[in-house]
């Protein structure tokens, strides 16, 4: 008889890496609710409520604010594939792994790439972006708000004005910051912003919130080519190049989320329940209060790491509120420390990518985990492991520094 394996019973780990993090219990409860048919009026009302909630999360008036079914990368692909026509010039702002990811997706979409780059741990000044936009006249400018690979947040004030001056559309990946730092779509003038649930929003990976300006919507609908099996006479087809993906075709997804309810795919019911509850929790706490909670947790984590004599990576001016990079002490096995944190304390901290691999740990405090006691527990556990591995640190130094940060 074939092995049936056991019932899933994961350990109760405290996820203090760069994401995913522990989901809020209210989100998990919401996701246990009964399924409904995708055209059930109760369910379509939940879709409408989700749109309204995420307008407030994205700080936007955009009508086209909804969910893409899939992880945060699904939102990124839907945005870029729907914006970028083959041969179009795309300016990509790159200073970490996820800026490089944008290049990967744009290449696959057939775009012509130009870049403005900074070293990992730095940001690209807006003046540099402005000069590149003026020089290259791209159709799209794409950037990442907070890149967890470097723990830096790219300033975005003025981006939209620069893009409009030169006829470009502005795309922002806010996967790692939505719900934890201010993602001000309208203030930035961004045409599309995408996010994820598994970081500051305090949910599981699997749904990608997205907001789309009317300007971007017009461009996308000009590429509308509705699949033949669901085509209707009242839907005008676009005259521009067809979007190169069916699943990530925002024109069809937007028709599904509109009053037309033109079927595109079966909506991920359980994920919508979870995403809706994530937004309710964020807005119930209040955006300003939530941003302040993340900032306090990040500041305390940074203070605690420095209190242990560790060197924090990157520039404090541009540090993300929710993820801190810290150098692994010379001669120490970083993976052994991560393993002991997990096995001895049931706490996960993150490794790194690219030029930072093996050089830093990335420690997060976001969403449901951006709490004082979870920051202190993580610092205390790390201190204990470091001492056990031969690193000289005064007992309680990290926790004391974090407590002082919270008190100050």
C-alpha cells in the first residue's frame, strides 16, 4: 500500500527572516471559511469590498485596485507583461536582487532594457533617474520600493512627475513594504504598484494586491484581445499588440473584476478571504500607527544588533523599516548559526543572495511579528547562539539596547 504520510503538523516557528512571516491568526481563521462560487453575489460583494479596502492600503483613488491570483511575483509579471509591448524601451532602477528580477521579466516580455544601477546597499538618486528618463525616453520605468536582498528602501517621491513629463508609465514593486511602510501610489504618481501578503501585510504568500491608474488602464485596454471562448460583442478589442500571457493579461483580469464579471479564471476564493482580512487588520490598526510600529521594531532590532557589537549593513538613512542586514562575524559559520537558531529556539532568520551571500544575515520584524517581545526574543536567542559559537558578547547587551530603543 502506498505511503499516505502524516497529517501536516508544522513546528511553531517564529519567522524573523525577510519573509514570509507568521500570518495573523485572524487571517488564518478567515481562510478557513466555506467556499463560494465565483459568481455568487455574496462572493462578488467580497471582491468589491476587497477592492475598496486595498485602495486605502495603497493610498489611492484608483478604480482598478484588486488582486492577482498568485504570489507577489504574479503581480509583478502581470504588471510588466501588460505594460510592455515587444521592443518597447524600459528603464529599470536596480540596486539588488529584485531589480535584477525586473530585468529578467522585461527580457522575457521582449522589452529593450536600459538601466540605472547602484551598488547593493545603496539607492539611486532621483536626479539620476530623471536624467536617464530624459535621455532614453522609455515607455516604462520600473523599480522596487524596498529590496529585501539589500534591506534598502528606494525613495520614490517625484517619480511619477518625471515619467509623465517624458510620456513614460511608472511601475513600482512594493512587495516588501506594503502594509509596513508608506506605499503612497497617488503621491508618487505611480501608474501600477503591486504588493504581496507574506511580509508586512501579515498573511500567507499566494495573492498579489495591485493598483492601476486610469492612464495605465487605457494603455492596457488598448491591448485587449479577449479570448474567443468568452468574447462578447460589446467589448471593443484593442488595436495594439496582444499581451503575451493569457493568465497575466490585466485587460481580461480587469474585465473580470469589473461589473462585467467577464470570466477569466476561477478566483482563488480562500486567498481572497485572507487578503481581505489582511487589509481589514491593517486599516483597523491605522496606517500611521502601523508604520510607526514597524519603524520602532526595525530601529530596536538595529540597536540590539549593534549592542551585541555586530556591524549593521547599509545606510541608516535608507534602511527599510522591516528588514535589517547584519554582517556575520569574521570566521563564523553563518549557516551553522541559522541552524542553531532554528533547532534550539524555533526561530528563523534569513541568509542573503548574490554579492552578499555568506556575508550577512537578514533579520525581519514585520506584520504580525513586528512586536516588541518578538524582537527581544530573537535578539536574546541570537546572542545565546553567538556566545555558544565563541563570539564574545556581554550577556543581555542586545536585549538591553533594544529595550532602550523602545523606551527612547
